[in-house]
């Protein structure tokens, strides 16, 4: 989640529906009562000596707002772990940071952020840092700096076939597989000139470009800005993953990343992973007590490679 995310409460109202000329009344859910609360967003990265979080004030949807107007400046922010308490300093409006070369975020450890500001309810959020992961059984083996040749999707292509390489993910500590992992492929040089166009046109339109065409400069710019990063989430510790053709949208340098994410991240996103929520008043399962947002922790494995034209 971006640290610049702004928490807003959206109230969706549905109308009664007449069915087969009979009057049918659907009970509306109770509207969510807006409360001005602190919004916390932050990611503690395993092994890092830096803690950076973002604080905002929840804003009613009918109000005009931007990331500057919602930024919460002047809060007191404390990081707690073991018997230690560290104060985060505000570096820019809404951004609070702690950095010390002698400090390291440690796997398996619990960290809590507390934030308070004037009359707003004091908030707290806790994350338990996941253990490191490693990539195993990669075929073919890819190292940073290597080059791969793209394999276009033909008329008979499947969702993840053809693929460039396959692999599995394993925790470095037995029995400590993360609650959720995230696969990301980022095209680092997206442009009209590097856009992949050799795939079956219909399959690429549906599965790779999500219905975004290429008939105008506006469409191409949408592809560049919205499809330069392809993401897949998994909770299966035994899965074999195939980096199929749908992961690649532009030629040139790619950043292949695998993230281990904590239980708080899993709880926040699981409803979207399993099935789209249908409750108009649904809010994600936040671990921020007294407020909104998400504090989570992560570990990343990263390989940069060059994707060549076929």
C-alpha cells in the first residue's frame, strides 16, 4: 500500500428494485457514520535500519482533499519493541521517520507504532516481521544482469503458458512460511517503442492489457502508466510459479520481485484475494487500533534482468 493513500469512507446507497411487476423492498445497510480518525500507513522492511510511516486524517468523501491537505503534521509517533521506545521525527508533512545504522528490523520480532495528536484518538498498530524467503528450483536459473528472450503468446497460448522461467518459494526457517507472498514484475523502461506487440492480439488485449487498446496516444499512455507492473498474490507454500507471458508488457530491463508479507497484510487483503466484498459498508480488516490504515512488514528477493525481443 502506498504511504500516500488517503483514507476516505464511501457510503454506497442502493435503490429498491421492482421485480416482475411486484414491489420488492431491499433493506439498506445502516450508513457508516463518518469519524475523523488518524490514518496510518507503513511498511517495516526486514533488515532495514530505517522506519518510515505516513499519517493522515480521515476525510469525508464529499470534501475536497489531496495528500497535502490530509497530511497529519505535528503528531507524536513512537516505535516500540522489546523494552525499547524510539521517537520518529517528522521529515515532511505527514511523513515520520527513524534511522540509525545500529538499528535493524529483525525477523520474527513484534513492532508497534503508536501515534497521538491533540484531541484525536490515539492509535496503535503492531506487525510481526516475516522470516526471509529464498527462490528454489528455478528453471532456467536467472541471475541479476542476465538476458532473456521473450516468447510471444500464440493462438494456442494459455494464461501462463508460454513462460520464461519457473520457480518455488521457501522460507529460510522451517515452518515459518509467510502468511502471503507477492510476485511482481516491473518493466523499468516502459514506452511506446518498448511495448510488446508480438502476442496474439485478442489474448493480449484481454489478459495482458486489461482491455486497454492501442488505437490512440491516450490508450498507449494508459498502458505505459497502468500496466508497467504486473502483480500476483499467493498463499500456497507448495506452489510452483510460472512467469508467463502476461507478466511482461514492455521490453528492456525488468525487476522481478518476490515479497514475503506478514499476517496483518494478509488480513487486510484476504477478502479481495478470495472474493470481492459485496457489503457496501465493507472496510478491510485494519490492524490500526483506534484509527484506519495498515502497518505491515515485508522481505524482498529481487532479480533484475534484460528482456530481449524474439
